């Protein structure tokens, strides 16, 4: 990052601090992960210089020979990995991919049946604040209040009554298996298209840890930056007969030119995912999630559905006398990063809901296993019980640092990390590292509010050597 420091020391400083934050906290947001160095290199490549409106071999600009080869490779790998007849790798992310699915299959004002946001669905599945809830007539199915699982009988009743033209399945905070075959049956009974958003579980569908949406779904959408460990992008998979409509919906319907550097990085991630090692990684993600759930139950936490079948756990923190936002913020002080989340039948607002969502993809990428999950569950319970005790938060933070040192973050060069100076958090600040003055060009001092600095030894530190002073 020497060139970046010379050009823009302020941004360079923030990137370095963020790299250090990612190495020194337990990242447990289910939608986050670590990419490989290869994926990062492709993302930061010279392909960002090239504009390529259109599709491979059908561009509106010259100089596309190599770009076309990159996109061809990405498309071929996506089709192979997912067993799809057609693939589009140009969506900028998951929401644009879903928007393109709407544009390809239905018209504004048509009826759509989707999963309620509080039940675990996504904004683009028909939430009122989203384009999907503004441009289409949407009704939402939910969960059985006793089991907190998808009520397929309710879905069938609603579909027959509402007669939607499209049914959306998939979730962002649902910890159980989705039965795509039943959704297909329901869609056929009412003559509706079936769209499966597998952004959260795409890797599990590849590894066999979750049922595959194909051939049940007409269209499948996914992000590439969650379990697939790719760049921030999206893909659409579909039947060959729907390929032209999907492609036209992405471009020119929703987007302009693709991000070629992201397309290259998606291709790299898909190659990495097409391996026995990736399948074993996904198996371990699920094993870790189950171990985490067991540890949380033993710690007295109430879990939505009582456990998990996939990569995430959703806690109902109401019995603790706390809100999800309060607990998530307290956990972050101790170095455990989660997100507050609505739970089924939640009476609290989305800005301060009753749940906390936890996931295992990023920790599994770091090499953590069931033993670490059990210990992390204990740490979460400790923080929840003693949230008002600064000494407890500091003690947990120390252990988190040691755990992170034992499991280095992939894709983040140690050379970025080892030259930093340790900073201990006070009040609401996390432990971060800061470059000594001798290792950086003269810049305006960057000092987060409420942080106390302690200088370490002048020689480089390895990750597993970092300790609080």
C-alpha cells in the first residue's frame, strides 16, 4: 500500500485500520466472509480500467477480446458448479439480481408471494420500503407460530387465494432447511414462476448440506460474497428458455456495463469452490453452527426454531431483558461482531429488534472448529450476563485477541498487520492497531475518539504475538 499512502494517506490509514480490525475480531455476521488473496488480486486488477457494455462477443465497444474470455470462463464455471442451463454473472450484487428476476418474469403491478422480512425473508422479497414492495402487489407468508418454521400449508393456501404470478423463496435469517420441491409443487398449482434466492446458502447447496434449488426453481439468484467467498457481486442461474429474458433484464434493463474486475474475481472464486476442500469447508460451517447453537442453548439462550440446519443461529434475547441492538453493541465492545435482527412475530422495530443473528462462515474460513464455537458461546453468555462490567468486557476482549492470533485471517497480508502499534480500547472502542510514525509518511494524526495508545516493541509483531499490555 506504499503508493496509496503516498497518494492518499487518509484513506490508506483507514484501510490499514480496517484490515487490522478484520484480523482482530470474531466476525460472526452470517453474510460476511474472507476472500482469498487470489480473489482480492483479481478484484484489484487492471480490468477495472475497461468498460464492456453488453455481453461476451456482443459488446458495444472495441477491445473486448480478453474481457470476453474472462466472462466466458466465469459463466462456464457458474453453470458447471451449480448444474445450471444458463448463467449471468453481471449483476452488481444480490439486490440487482433480484430486481432483474422481477423484470424478466413479471410486470409492475403483478402479484408476488414472498417471505415476510420478520420471518427471515429479504427486503427485495416484497418489503414495502423496497422497489419490490412499491412496484408489485405483494403478500407475505410466514412461519408456524409453534415451530417457527415455514408453514407450507399456509404458503399453499395463500398462493391459491392470491394467485401470484411469481413466488419468492429464500431467506436471510432463517436457520432451517427450505424445501424447494414443495415450493415447486405450490407454484405449479397456481401457474406461478418460482424464484429461489440462495444468497446465504449457495455454498451449502453446492456441497450438499442444503437441498439444491435446481431443477425446482425457474430462476435462482445469489450473491457471490457470502459462503462462496468471492467478491461483492451477484449471479442469476436459470432454465435455458429463460436465459434471453434474464440477460435482457440485467442489461439493459437494470444495469449498464459490468464490473469486469469483479467478473474475474467471481471466476476465481468459482474455481476455488469447485473443489473437495470447499465442500469440506461447507460441511464444517454447518458443524460449527450446530456446535455454536448447542453452546448457546447450554448458556441459557433462547434460539429461534431451537437450533440450526445451516450456517446461522438467530437468538431471541427478550428473556435476557435486553434488546438485540443493545446486546450486539455490547458484544462488539468485547470483539465479537454480530448484527441485531428481527425475529419471527417480533413486536419491536427493525431499528431495535429482539434478536441477534450469528453465523460461522468467516470463523470457519479462519480454521476454527467445534471447540472454538463452544468457547465462543461461553464468551457470548458471559458478555450477556455481565454487560455492565467493563472489566468483563476487557477480559473477554483479551481472549478474543488471543483466539484471533491463533487463527490468522486469510486474504489479509501479515505484512499489512505486523508493522502496527497496538491500541487498547477504552469505553466503546475496539482493539485496533496503528502504524508507528517511523513506518509511515507524515500524515495528520488519526486518533479515534476515546482510544488510549500504548507503544509496543519496535520490531515487527506476528499475529500470535499480539497481547494487551
